C-alpha cells in the first residue's frame, strides 16, 4: 500500500534572515493530509520565522519541501493568515469582495471571475460560517468576524496547506469556537494546517502534532507524546529537553521572565 507524499517535509532545516546567523535551527517535521501542527514557544522563539520559511520568504538550508517543491514554488496552493492584515474599515468593500481578492491569486488579476470562481468564494464564506454577512461592508463586521473573513479569503485559493499566525489573538469565545470548528472541518477534507499559537487548549482541540521551539526545535511529534511538562519547560527556558529531564540548567538560551514567564505559566495550564 502506497502512502501519499507529505504536504510538508523538513529535515534538519535552518532558517535565517539574509546573511545573519540562523534564527531557527534543527527543524524536522512533516505535515500529512489532514494533519494540523501547532507551533508553540515564547515570543521570539521562531514560530513566525518558520511560517515565513514555509512561504518561501526566508532562506532555508537543509532539506525543505512544501507540496513536493521548494518552499514558495507552489504559492497558490498555500493559504496564509498573518497576524495582522490591514484593510481600511472605511473602504466600501463587502466581505464577499474581500474574499474574492483571495481568489485572484488562483485566477489572475486581469481575468473576470467566472461562475466557478464565484462559487468557490461562496463556499469559502460558508465554510467560516458567515454566509448571512457576505454582502456586509467589511468594516461593519466585528473583529472576530473579520478574522474569519480573512480566513475565507485564504481559503478562496483552494489551498492544500494553510498557515495561520496567531489567528486566535483577541477573539471572543463565540468567534474562537467558530474558528476552531472551521479548522476541524478543513482537516476532515484533507487540508494540512500549521498554526502558530500560545494557546495550549487550542493546540489540544485542533492539532494532531506539535513543534516546541526556542531558537531551535526543542521537541516535536504527535501532540499526545511531545507535549510534556519536560518539553514545555525546555521550550520556555531555552534548555534541551534532555537537560530538563535530568534536572540540569546548562545551555540556557533565555530564562523565562516577564512576558515569557507569563506565557510559560499559560502553557502549563
């Protein structure tokens, strides 16, 4: 029996900003169809850096493939929801039109949308649960509804893989639950997901796998195996998991303090 090729395959990859020293090293993981991988770690750990690498926007050494090609080579098959996207709330554009903007990545800027394109846009809005608001001016939507609308825009390319950078920041419970339900439905259709988050509850609810990062990969694998107290402590202190397991504190990259300490405590809840 043959198994499908992974959507993402990284082996001992390092990622740098230009000619600077690598910002993230030792990254090895795969994303299969329907998998969801949570990226966990303190601020500056490399979560957004890894997402930028997957998009082909940062130099990456080692083995790195996305959809069987060099990262960035199949950009139209990868959806992306960044931490912040500025759309002027006073600009008179509807939710439907915002989502259609995402479809132009697939159809090209100068082609008039076909009936099939409009159907994809309709389905993307339906997937995120905003059908009744499709004709509402984008600026009139709540912050959580806008976030879900931007996810619909990413889905309008019909991606095989979707990347999300802290998508749950600032969402109320209703929009958070709606976004979780959307991601679970996407997994059922075979879409792969990589999501950067500080929310351990979210990781358990949505994701099948986890990567713990702090300048390098601390631990990774199925969430039930990799997300241990030892690995969490290592990720948020900067030591290796082996060192933490043996009670040592050598090789610390950054000790939890201030905001990182708060994130550490949140991750252990």
